[in-house]
C-alpha cells in the first residue's frame, strides 16, 4: 500500500502544531504517528518518499505551522532509505534550518 506524501505532510504539520496525531486506526493515538504509515517504507521506497517530501518544502513553509514535524518525517525517511545519498534540494533545506536538522546532518555526516 503506497502512502501519498500529502498524508505524511498532514501528519507532520499536526506534529508541528503540537498536536498528537492519530494513527490511521481509530483506536490508537501516538506521538510516533508515522510508525504505521511508514512500516513498509524502506530502501528505495523510502528514498522516493524522501524526495517527494523535499519537493513539498514550499507547501510546508506556506502552511505556516513550523517545521518540527517536517524534519521529524525527513529524519525517519532518511534513515529508512538506508543510503546516505542526498536527494536534490535537501542540503538547502538543512542549511536554512540548522536548529532542526541535527538528525539529518548526523545521518549525512555533514559539518555543523
């Protein structure tokens, strides 16, 4: 089952607003809301989702809810991609938000 990136961004925005997003099941609530959504996103599938998430940066910025949840999502997708290949545009995002990109800088072994 493919998860549309817009659904992931919606969860990220909820986290940025300080909300505890629901799992995609009615009976569960969690602050790790991506757990069930991304359970099968590994390797190249996770990398493709990461690329899609990077492309959604402007939409997240325009939403005006902050980037905390967005960077949480990027970090999960980077780890689950199992590669240190950096998708186009991600370095620029990391540079714009040094206070939120610690996990990504560590994963990609970038200088602080």
